[in-house]
C-alpha cells in the first residue's frame, strides 16, 4: 500500500507534496452519470481524500454503454446511481472517504456542499443545475469545472473564483432545452475525453497550480477529428448577477427551485415535493399491489408498473413519472400514488 501513488508522485508537477495535498482535499461531484462516474473513479484512484457524488437517478441498462462504474446487476436492481457509485468506489480505494447522496440537487444542498468542499465538478446535463453550481461556487469562492458531452462532441472549462468570468457571464442567455445524450446519443470515447480533461484540471487545482489554467473553453469533436479553444476572458461582465460587483446569486433562491421538471429527451416528468418527507414504503407497496400493479423495490425506491405508466418513487417523496411529458398528468399520477 505504501507505493500506491508512486507513479503519480513520480510526475514532478505533483510529487510527494502534491500527493499530500490530494490526500487532504475534498471534491464534490454533481451527477453520477457518464461524466461524474468517470471523474469520480479517476479522483478516487488518485487518492483525493474525500469524494462526494450526488445524483437523483437510478441505473438503467441504457447507461451501461458509457457509465463505467455500473453493472448489469445494478441496472436489474434499479440501484440509485449515487449508492451504486459509492459501493464501487469504496471497493476501488478503501483509503478514500466516499459519500454517495441520492438527492435531487437544490439550492440548499449545493450551498452546504460549496461551503465545505475544495472543488466542484459538473457531471450534469442541464443548465439549471449548472447555474446552481455556478452561484454557490461564486458565493463561497470555490472553483468548479464545467463539462458537457453529446454525440462525439465535448466541452470543458474550469471556472475559477477571482477576476475570471463565470458561467452566467459566458452563457448570458440560457437555452430552455438543448441536445442531450437522450436525444442525439453519445459515444463513450467522447465521455472519457471530457472526464479526463476535467480530472486533469481538478488535480492541477488541488495541488495548487490552478491559476495557470487558461481562460479558454476547450471544444473537440472526436468523430470528425476537430478541436479548438475559445478565449473567454472578454466575456467577463462587471454587472453579472453571479460574479459582478453587486452579485445576488439568483439561482440560490426558493423562487428559482424547480419543483416539477420534464427530463429532456426521456419522456419523463420529475416531481419533487415542496419539502422532504419520509414515506412508508410497506404501506404503499400493499396499496399498489391491491390494485394489481407490479411493484419492485430496493432500500432506496419503489418502482411500480401500472396499466399505462412506469413510476419510480424515492424515500424523500420525489417521483419520476415515465411515459409522459405532460406535467399536469404527472401531478395527477403523483396524487393517485400517494392516495
């Protein structure tokens, strides 16, 4: 075990001193899908002292083509990604503290994590969550690393505190809906390339060399063998609501917390109750089975197949209504589920 990180320490920009910094660092990863899972594995193998990985979803067979931490057994059991990731990561390196949190990240959660972590890594697929990360990171002067991947295309940029532009500066107009791997697909090599760039930037930041990272957005298309970088410093907005002189961090407010959302490309509506609740799974299971609905369960969720819908209910009251993008219909199903 003494030489576990020997090859990494031989790399002079890290060395023994850098390895000690990594062992004492903490990283929060938002999203345990393809990007988050890949980055988490590399950071755990590198010996980052504490890794927290959060995700709202569960493992499905369609994930296995690119989400390398998970197995067919996880998909069959509909294991929450964060729980499955925690188990696998602890098996990889018992010397790292790994915390998997089955949660839909909101403003209260991300603020609490930003206050205590050294770095945040973006493993999400939507702009709303990235705005949460951005505002929390700016409020607490923490770096975070943006990453996106769809098809064979990837983009990466580390957002550092200080005089650099933030995510809101760069994307002044946030698109309401964009391409995701659920709508146009994705290949695993593109995922690995983005995760590798994110993790390399994370190691650089954690060992104290983050300021040397260029203020550029790296873009590449593996299939068409294209790559280029775009300078972002000119995007800095002194009046930005997230990083300007009068920043108010608009994403970190109750008004901007989305209680109901249509998951892009998945024909699924997520419903999150106004406040967390602990459900009686045994009572619900009996009720649903009395209606001749097929019920599956694990310690984290109940999955029910009705005549027309598949619905997954989590312990905190959150639900995924599959097979519809109609929010009102999803709300009716949610009310019916809980009786």
